[in-house]
C-alpha cells in the first residue's frame, strides 16, 4: 500500500457547498478555497442520543446548511469532508430550536494541515461530548477498501460491558475485538465489491447482541479504494425506537 496526503477532498463537487459570501444562519458561510495544501479536512458524525437539529459553527461561521440529526454524518457521501484553516479552531455544536433541551457543545481543537479528521459526537442531549480522531487515510494500491470500528454506544446511569467484538459473516471470524467505549480502531484492509454482514458481540462471546428479538447487524458493500467506519451507537439498554442501540456505517474517504 502507499500512503498519500488527502489534499483533494473538496475538489469538484465538494466545493459546491462552500460559499464565498456571508449568508443567514443555517446556510454555509465558510470561504471557498481551492488550495488544499494548507488545509485540514473534517467530517462530523452525530451519535448524540436524542439529537435532532444540530448545527456546526467553526470560528463563528456556520458550516452545515441543514440540521444534522442523530445517526447522520456531515458531509454525507463523497467528498466526505469539508476543509478549514489549520490551527486552534473554535467549534460550536448546538440545536437552534428555541424549545430545545439539548446542552450546547463548545470546544477548541488544534487541527493540523493536510490531516483528515472525524469528529464523533456522542452521549446524550443532556451531556453531549465529542472525540476528534485523525484519520489515517491510506489509499490501497490494489482493489481493496479499508474499514475500522468505532464504539460510541451510550448507557445512561449504568456501566457498560468492558468491550465489544465485531463478527464478519464473509470472513467467518471476529475482525475487531474488545473495543471499549469511545475507542476507534485503526483501519484494516477489506475486500471491496462484496457485501458483508456484521454482528456485534460482547467480547469473547459467540452470541450476537439483539434489541429484543431483533439482531443488531449491518451490511456493507464497500467501493474499492474507499475507507469506511462501522459505528456502534445508541442507547445500550433501549430495545426499540430510533435511539435503540444500532450498528451502522459511513464513509470517511
């Protein structure tokens, strides 16, 4: 494999959602930039249980043009990141609804040039948290893709099991083992253009986790050369509804 610097995340269609002019709240106001050699590439995934209308502000500029809800990723699809100026950036994530009970989330992050990041939002609307992870994007020199696992499941007022495993049907084996809460694994090579199904298990168990009578699973047919995240999220104790624990995927590059 060869490691490359991802400096083209916003070329082509990706530039369409960056505007050079100032707009009203809820619209994109980040400046358009075509030179990515001194940029940081960022995506945001919302795993805050109960969230419905999150907006992302960076250095007082609104980035998201529409609300980001629980389970959503911004940007969605490809390109899978937006670019910002490197250095210490001020992030503000909040619900704009006047009647919201969600606590705003404000933090500063030192963003490095030519680095690709995922900001994971997690916990609940009463105590939202974030974890920023630098993505080790490596473009394979063959036909494979890449896959990692992120554990951001939520358990209000109770202790979670110490770790979870991900079982692959195609490989007939555990591909990620004993991943604790808020841990994000490294990417591993994965076969592309083949649909695989994944199950969540307690570490060392051979029993798939369920929500009531429903097995927790997700399927993925990865595109060659692309990188993906499997994420375990939602309320660990909930067995029904939108916020029940779930396994899903999103693209990183």
